[in-house]
């Protein structure tokens, strides 16, 4: 089924692979590196509950990667993101 509201993000493009290799310094699971790298290369935000990913927000080396590829990108937990974006009553 094709839903026009959902974009497929490539995992194997050059920019995502380059970022993934840099993230490998912080994350042991290369698949997680690819997911995060693809989000950095193609998105504004990644909503995740993965503690290994969320803890990166506090590291200078991770910030350097963001500044080089997508300074506006941010990581958010489900609660952080939807707590701010849910309309009430």
C-alpha cells in the first residue's frame, strides 16, 4: 500500500553511510547507526525511546556531526515530542 504521507528514506546513500560510520564511534549496533544517520540526513526529528541514542544529545562529538550535516535536527523521546505537540480540549 502506498501512502503519500509516508516517505521512504534510503539507508544506503553516501551521506547516510558517511554519517553512520562517524556514529559508529558512539554506538555499537551498526543498524542503529544507519537508522540515526538516515534520519540526520533526511529528517528534522527522530522520535525514539532508545536510551543509547537519546544519551548522544549530551555529547560534543555528536553535536559536531549534527552541525556538519543537519544543524536543525533533533532527537526526542515520545513523551518529549508529543507532550509538546498534543492539542488539548
